[in-house]
């Protein structure tokens, strides 16, 4: 039996020849690699998607509700087991990129219109028509910005998890205390009202905005502010930047924010690191008066027990000229991996998608309706507005008419291409620099344009 | 004798060398390959050889200057602070006093934990809404309003540096303490007999004898500060306004956010080269010190 | 000084026993006024803390990732322990060779080993990923162990070499005359003498592997091998996770390193003194 000690002893006493040593070493090496292989077999790899496990990856919103939905589905469909994982929304893009690149088993995942083109271009997501053509039949009932957000190269890639708009929300009680009867309709008016509120000591920083660099919502907030102005466009039809033209809506928006932050001091400096939840919490506590948040957060703000101002938060059209805002869709996407699995798993995938966002049993998914009724999440289906339960639920925290109006004024983000995510991340940093007046608005916008053009060139 | 033992020598070194070679020679080669080709994750089939294009991209990148500046600013704050903290703590710990033993154990604790813990804890404590630092300062009457520390570029860098010092300072302290303990107390007694005060003793005895240790710690801490990543990841994510986008964060972003592996690899090479140059410089200084 | 060092640790401990509402009060409560172990409960049993429902949020502020903290602790411990043991074994073997033997290429090999440490982590991140992926070792203990070995071995060897050099050589020479082989010398005489140094080297290797973040982040994707720093940072930077949950996770994460540091503190300082005394 070959042992290290014998080998060494042989060497040091000169009994083993060079050749003998080599042979011994090779044998040892082989046995070691055999041991390595054995170890590897024991310790490597994930438990592996066994049988009919469907791996479903989401960001961490409403995890308890999702788990409950899964439980109901598993009870309904025998043999289906969902392997469910959640990650931070702020890290979601990077986490999924790493996951896809490492080919970690992932079958269905959330995605946002920010990233669809990038992930589809990389081949990580597949269009529905490949394995789930009947799910494509629902697009006629979707809002335009929903269809745009889920389409890449003319093909539909998902079914909506939820779709919503960005809304201008304000604390009505603050306004009353300040003697203001109507919310502002232009950005100048917003400044005026804020100064009034500030001088009366009602709020030190009347405005707070979701500008954290790691929150994908921050680009949507800025974009909605741009959309609300005349010529509110970032790109033209050929996807060339127009935001860097002098006097553009984008420039005006940046100037307004920079002014609010540095000169009139009506914007909370903490905005630069505030993600969605800190903004919501701050509004709930009454520290601020005005903000721009996803519509469903009005439900969050007005829920009883949310704070001293529960029920006082109202929505107004986005201040500006056109009052347009951003509409977006977050959806269930089918990964390339799922389409390559066995037929029975693919079928499970179909049942999963139908249940969560399609029309199982002919009517719109109970999951979608549940999100709307319980959490106030918007939806991609036009016809869901006709549902009495939904209307009733919405009217407890908001005005359905205002919600519908906002929806009609909503447009999809511009520039949704495979390089939008990279441009987005770059832009968030540039915008912050401009807000802080570290660089001039023109400099920031031209840097953003340069980045876009270089990404577009490839 | 030398020849006979060579066999044993090589054999004992074989496993180590195998592992190290596999994980150092191959990566360098592969990194070089990546940096010379176009490798963009969303364009997986298009990988032509592009020569030094990636290097040029990295060097001319809009981000490079700002991340270098951020890194330099951070290092200027972090490295001296760590050294000073370490030295002061070591001097303190070298004295015998009640509680010294507890402190000697306690001082190691921050370094024993992952750097991410330091980042998380300090981010929490510096929070502008419920951070305990704000709470304490407010109650002491030093500030009238909670400060959003990590929302302001300059203060964010300071916050990062504080978290860094909290974690790295203890290691420097241990190193300096060990160094101090190798200095014979006789030297100090002799100096006292000669009438030298504490400060003079410090300058003439402690500092010179501690110099080699200082250089070692300086080298190590410089490298650590230059390649800080964990803290940035959990504390600031590179913001606000890229103020804390240190060079290693930029390299990470190139790959994970911009999905450009070619430029990321090129950038990493450049960083490695610069650090190598710095280290060689330091080592030269160390050697000249040793010769003295 | 004690406040600066221990303050943050104690504050985390304090916070983990406060409920979500209490954590958000301004100014902060130094001692929990309504202490609760609900968050610890959630991590270990999955029972959603009641405080979250009362607060008036429509969505549950939990992330399942927090429940992975105990598993991550286990992963970290196993990986770090393996790295430490292999370090001591292979490192001592190699260090003794460098310390006592003369052979051709000695300084070349030694400098090569040390030189590899000069590469900053970020420079080799992608290539390491590629190797580990090609070997099929992504998301496995072995992948991380191998990578951590390459990080820790150079320092261990350098440290142990210095330590062994500082040991008196007479005993070894005497034993050699008696006919002991090198290996026997190492195993029977040197190792017992060098025990404190070995402990110190092992402790360093353990700690540096346990605390490593970047490569754990890149090379692991699921909880089957994700280590503590990865899970922790994921939970802590998740805005959807409640603060109380984060505090609890941090406290749990702190326990093993704390215990380890307290246990090995003496070896570390002594080992450093020995190593530095030579240089």
C-alpha cells in the first residue's frame, strides 16, 4: 500500500529512484484527485431541482402573502412543489444576473420592464409563445404601458404580476393647516406651497423623494417628473437622446430638484439615500407633505394605524404641464431553463402562471385580485376595473376616479432597450451629482447622453 | 545532503504548490484573455479580440477619475486613522491597569467579525431617522436635528472611514502591541536614569524600534483600504452621488451592473499593477529600514 | 475606548430585543422598554412576529433569507474549520521545509507563494469564478475551501516558517544524529514545540475565511453553501426586511466570531509577538 511516509522514506534514504518517485507521485496524485472527486460528489452542487420542483424567485415584497398563494396552488395541483426564494428589491438585478450567469436553477422569476430587454437579449428569458402561447391571448386586455413593458423584439415575455403608476401624493392635513385649499398643479406652485408650509413650521422639509441610488424606483420618479412637463421626452423615436438639448424637460426637472435641495431647502437631503420604505415611513410620521410614490403606497399610507395622519393622504395629478407620469409593469417571466425541462414540468409552469397572473378557471386570477384588494397593488388588466370588490377596496384608501385618471396619463418609460439597465445605473449617479450641484445640469446630461450613445454603439 | 533532501522538500511542497499554481497562474492567464476580448454578458456570442480597447475604455472611463479620487480621499482618512488608533490603543494596552486584560480581549472583537457586520452596524447607528448616534448627539444638545450622515457625500465618506477604523484598528493595535512587547523594558529604565521624559523616551526609543512594525502595518492597511469592498456594499452602495464608489466597487459595478467583463478584467489588471508598484515601493523602504 | 469598541456590539444586542415600533422611536431607547424575542423566534421557527401586523403595514416586513442565518452559520463554520485544519497541516509541512531544509529553488518558490498574495481580490474575482465554475464547484463547500486555501496558505507558511526558525535547533539535530527522518522530526518533535504557533496560524486562517465576503458572494448562489457574511449582508440591505429582524440576524452572526476571538486571543497575540520578534 502506498503511503506518503513510505514514499518519503524511500526518497530520503536514496532507495527510491527518480523514476520510482515519479510513479509514486502520479499514483498519489491520482488517488488524491479521486478523493477530490469523491469529496466533490458529496459536497458540491445545490440539492438540485428534483422531479416537479418549480423554482420561483421574487423580491421581498409581501412574502407571507406569496407563500400563502403558493400553498393554495400546491393544494390545487397535485405533484407541484414550488421552491420559493426572495431577495432584496434593491439588489434584485445584480442577484439575478449572477444567478443566470451561474445557471442556478430558476424557472419563473419576477422581472421589471427596466430589465426585460437586457435579460431577453442575454437569452435568459424566453418569449411566452415558445411554450405558453395561450398565455399570450390576454394581451388585448392589458394597458398600453403594460404591453410595452413586457415586449421585446415584438414578442411578449410575461404576464403581469402587477402594474401601476407613479403618483403625486400629499398630506391633506398639512395643507389645511397651512391654509392651502388645492394641491399644486405646477412645480412652481409646489415650491411656493412648500415654502409656506416650511415657514409655518408644519414640516421642515415639505418634500421628500425616492432618490436612493440603489432603488430602481428612483429613475422612475425622475422620469415621471420629466414626463409631466411639455416636451416631456427623454428619447426620440430613433432612441436618440433629447434630454441633453438645452431647455429640455429633463434639464428643467434637474434644476428644480437642485434648487429645492440647495436653495429653497424644501427637499429633504435624506432623499438621496431614501428607498421606498423610508420614504413611506417618513410620510406616515408626518415629517413631510409631498412626495412621489407608487400608487399602492397611498393604500399603505392611509391604512388605519399607519400613523397620526392615516387617511389624510390624497393623490393629485403630477404637477406640470401635461400631468403625464410613468406607468410600469412588474411581471412573471419564464426562464430559458424552464423551457428546456421535461414536459410535465413545463405543464406545471403553465398552471403556475395561469394561477398567479392568468385566467385559471376562466376568470382573472384570484392572486391578482388579492394583491389589488389587500395591498392596493395596481393591475395590468383593464377589465379588472369593472370588479366591484376591487373598486370598493380602492375607495377605502383612494379615489378610483383619480386612480383611473392617473392611469390614462401614464406612459411607459422611454429607452427600454438592452442597455437601459446599464444606462439607468449610470444615470442615477449622475443625477445625484447634479442635484448636489457637484456638476452642472448640462454636464450631467451630456455625460448621460455620452453613456447612452456609447452603449448604443456597442 | 542537499540533494537527498530535495526529494522530501519538493514532495512536502507539492500539494501547496498545486493549489497555488492552479489558482494563480490560470486566473492571471484567463483574466488577460478576458481583458483582451470583448465580453459583454448581454451579447454572449460576440467576442472578438479587441486588443487594448478594454484597457483604454477603463482608463478613459468617466468613472475612473472619480473612483480614484474617492478611493484616495477614503484612504487619506482611513489609513492614518487606523495607524493612530492602533498606536494609541497599543500604548494604552501596554500599560498595566485594572481592566487591561478585559480590554485586550475586547479589542479583538471588532476585527473578529466580518467586515460586513461593521458596515451594517455603523449604517444602522448613523441612520438619519433612528440612528443612535443622532439620538445621542441630539439628547446632548449638540445638534438640533437628526443628520442624515450617509446622504451627504463628504459625511458618507467619513462614515465609511469610521466603520473601517472600527474594524481594522484593532488589528493594528494588536500588531503594535506585539511590537511594543518586544522592546526590552531595560531600555526605558536606562533612559529614565539618563533623565529622559516620557515623550523623549517615546521619540527616541519606541518609535525607532517600532519602525519595522509600523511599515508592515502600513503596507497591509494601505492594501486593505485600497481594496475595500465589503463596507461599500453594505453601507452605501457606492453613493451618494458616487462619493463612495471606491475603485474596487467600480470594478464590481463594471461586471455586475454594466455586465462588461472585458473592461472589468482590464480594470482589475490595472488596479493590480498599481498596487504591486505601491507594495514594491514600500518593500524598498522596508529593506532600507532594515539595513539601518 | 471601551465604549467605541464594545458600544456597537452591545447596541445590536439591545436592538434585537426591541420590537419594530420601539426601534423607530426618536430619540432611541437605550434599554428595551417592551423586550421581545419575537424576532429570534421568527428566524428559528418561522413564526411571523406580531409586531409587524400591528404597525399598520399592508405587507409583511420579513424576508425568508433571515431564516437562513442558522444554516449560513453552519456553512461558514464548516468551511472555515476545514480551511484552518488544512492550513495547519499543509502549512506546517511546507513551513518546516522552508525553515530547515536547503534545496534548489527555495527562495524562488517561497517568493512565488508570497507573491500570489499581492494580487488584490477584485483582480482575480472573475477568473476565480471561471475556474470554480469549470470545475463544477460553484455553490459548493469545496470550491470555497480551495479558494480560501489559496488566500491563507501563503501567510500561514510565512508565519510558521518564522516561528519554526525561532525554535532551538539542537533537539532536532540530536534526533537527526539518532537517525530520525525529516518527517519523523517534524511530526514528533517540531510540531509539539510549535503548538502555540500552529494554534495562532489556524486561528488566523479560520477568521479570515469565516469573514471573507467577496468570493463567498460570487461563488455561492444558494443556501447550500452560502456563508454568513453573504446572507447577513443580503438581509441587512433589504429594505423590505424589518429593522428588528436585521438586528437579530446581526446578533446571531456575531456570536461565533466573538466566542472564537475570546478563546483564541492569547494565542494570537503570543504568536504575533513571536513572529514579529524575529523580523
